[in-house]
């Protein structure tokens, strides 16, 4: 079966030949709010080859010579220079090896970066079946996944140019030949099933150019065509994409949450599919300023804070009793969500990344409870906001103590422990204060990060 390339959905007239496809399902965007992995996806040390991969390497050396150097993808699921999988659907495993050979062994018109496909004989011996020239100087990442209606996976390889730019190329492997003509520049890439039809598309985030602001595109396969499934503009001030997470906008609508940085603050785009073949980012409609309502300091990443699969965006505001201009100000982390083109608050909270916990305020606490930190013990103290009083004099409702190592604290109740850190809560013995929380309310509001 042959595949062709089209810039639009099948039915358009312009396309070029591309050949058939492969067999391993990769779904980086699941519906449980999983992180796609762009917060820390580069390895300091490449993974060591397994015994099986070493046999592949030996076969590669026999074919390409001793004067080669393995090339390791910098990011993504496949970090090894040698990946073993059934890439042609014949039920047997092949190997994809990335390497660089000496310039003296390479024609002037070819790249020193190479892709070698290896297979096994009937006796189980590895041999080089096909060698292909790559582009650029390094491998950014590789994705092996079916796209659209294709029954077998495609191999998408992201190459890094000497300039630092990245180019994605989609290949298929059939009849001992690696082929493909689809090529697009990108900043990062992953797969998604935004329309929930159980077919996955390739997602490419593209940089700002002189002709167009940053945007996301989805690439799919249908009726033997590789085509651009849909596009949506993204925040043009983004300099770096810090965090990309899957989630939902509603029980029936999947979405991609994209946290980007301009170097000083984070903002969040939300991309979903309102109809087959269409993408929408309501955060960056030209008449909308929703994207600015997500602005917050670096480090505050979108996450599903309450486990309902709808991601929340953390935005800061000063707790009652503090002025944002004060040096000792404590900020409430407000967890916001998108509802019918409106940014709404779901929770206020005390968020402490250093101590590894967040406490979500019950609705009856919102706006009437503030926080201070005991300078001597480090306890986090929740107080009843009282106009006219200093925060240090406001009545205490509860405190959370974090201890390194288990310890007996009189009157305290252990909430959780993690990595030798123990989290205790203390509530004053007050019976006539309606803001005092029950043990169940406290347990439901406390989260470890």
C-alpha cells in the first residue's frame, strides 16, 4: 500500500508519493491527564545497550565499519541509539540504529548522520538490511506510531540541524527499504487522539517565523494520503515550551494544555478539536485576552490537581491581609479552568513546592482564611482573616508541620509521609468556630506533589 502527502485533508489535488507503514502503538496523550514529558526529557548520560542491542551493534559494525559513532536521541520515549521493534508488520523484530560515520567515508552530497535498518536471518543472526542518509547533525527524538487510518505505524524522526532548528520526517519501512518525503520544521512533537476516534495524529508545534506566528498542527493519514489534519495559533510570546500535558475540557472533549515561557513568566494555551479536521485554541483568539489571565511566575505548571482529568492552571493572588507590594507577601495559588470561553476559579490553595504539598481550600474558606509561616518552626499556619488585625495576630484555625523523619508531636495527627518527610496537622480545640475543618475535610484537601 502506498501513501501520498497532501497539505490538506484528502480530496485536495496536490500530493507526492510516499510509501507504506509499520506496528507499535504509542499514545503519549492519554485521557487520564498524563504528562507528555517535556519538562525534563533530555538525558545527561545515554542509556547503555542491552545484550540484544549489542548484537545489533556488532552487525552494524560489520556493515558500516569500525570508524562509526552511535547517535542517541536527546528526548522522547526512545533514547537509545538502537531501537528494536516490528516495524514492517511481519511479526518479526527489526532494529533501527542511528550512527555517524567518518567524513572520509561519506560522499560530499550525503550526511554523515545515518539510519540503518537491521533484520535477522532464519538462524537469528542480525545483518544490515538498509542504510539511509539522515539530515542535520543530531537526533532530537523518534516516534513509532500509527497515524490516522493507517493499519501499521510510521517512523517519525526529528533531526536537529547545525543551526539548532529541528525538522521532522515521516518514514515507512517496506520491502527492505526506508522511504518518506514528508518533512516539516518544528519545536517539539508528540502524538495525540484529540477527536477520540482511536486513531492517533502527529502533533507538531511550529516556531514563530516572518510569515506566521507559532502554531500547532496535526498530521494524519486517510485514504492513503498523509495530510495536515488541522492547525491552531499559539501564544506568539512563547520562547520555550516547558510543559505539555493531556487532559479534557469536558467528559467528551480531549485537550492539550501547553505551558510556555517568555523567559520571565508562564502562560497556557489549550488546544482541542471542536469537529473532525479542526483545531481550536480559545486562549489565543485574536479578540480574546484569556491567555493573559493565565500569566504566572515560572515553575507553576498546569496539572490535574484534583484528579478529575480537567487540568487546572495555577494563577497567583495575595492572601487576604497582604498587599502584593509587601516583601513578606504570601500568595494564594488559585487553580483556574476554562469553561465556555471563560477562565473560572475552582480552588484557592496554599502551594508549597519546596515542602512538597498543596492544601486546597474548602469553598467556605475562600476569601476568609489567610496564611502565615512561623519563622521559628516553619509551620504553615492557617488563620481566620480579621480586618484591622496584623496577620500575625489573626486567630489560628489549623497548622501543618513538615518533619524530616518520623517524630512524635503532641496533639498532632499524621497526614501523609513520603521520602522520609512526614506531614502532620494540628487543629486547636475550638468548638464554636465554624471555620474549623473536620478530619475528613482536611484529608480531602491535602495533596502531596
